[in-house]
């Protein structure tokens, strides 16, 4: 089990600018790893909207699985990660929450296996590189028939992260970018309005 605080500035860019950034940082095909996020919530989406949190299982390129609960923290986002098996992934899809610390937190949210549902999956091709006082993540995400391109910068403060990315975009003449919402919110938005491209 691991526990860490994420402080990330995140922007969506177009494919052309995304490719430009990969080229600028000399990201090779072999640097890109694929991962799949499986998201869960109640039928009313209480985890995301009532508790401003997110519950997912991530499958890594290595074949390993990890259950994660992201929740608000005064400095950013608290991320609690617990390794799980493929059997536990299948159990979660069948409303059985694995016995671990995340189950205890969900109990405090009045959420149990019976009212937890599989929302959908989002596949990401990810690469990253150290840059100045932080790390940049390049995410090409695919969910349903939509593909988007997200640049995340993880550092010691949100203000520094935004400033660093905006200065980088300015340096590369990238003018079309917008603040990004979380991956699960983008997935839900696509479920609610499939014509949203």
C-alpha cells in the first residue's frame, strides 16, 4: 500500500501540439507505456460529485493491477494505492470490494459493494520526463470513440506547475490549450453526451 499527495497542473492540447511536445522532449515509442483505468462509482456518482473523490483500478503494462482512491487534500489530491489481483478486479465488477483500507474509507462514505458499479474504462498511452523542478506526463487517452491529449506537470505547487507549463507552451508557440478536468469526469461527460468531441 502507498499513500502520496499529487500536486498537478493539467492541460488538454491538440494532437499536433502533443506531437510537437513529444518531439521537443525526444520521447521515443519505447518510452510510451500503456495503462488502463477501470472506474467505479455509485449510480448517483456520489464518489465523484458528493465526496469529490475517484475510485479506479489501473492495469499497468506489466500486467499488475492497483486499486486507487483519490480524495481532496489541502495541498492537492491524496492518492491511496493498494495492489490487487485480477480476481479482485472481477469481484469489484460484481459488487465485492476487496478487504483493505480503501474499503474502510468507502464505508465512511456509506458506500458498500451493493451500491458500487463499474462506470467504464479509459486507456492511456503515457510517457514522462523530469523537467525543471518537477515531472511532465504526456497522456494520450482513449475512451469510447474519443481520443484526447493531456499534459500534466507534477511539482511542489499548483502555481509553479501552471506557470512552468504555460511558459513551455509559449516557448513552443502552443496557443490552443485548456485546463483539464480529471479523466473520470471526462469519461462521465462522454457517457452523458457521446456527441461531445
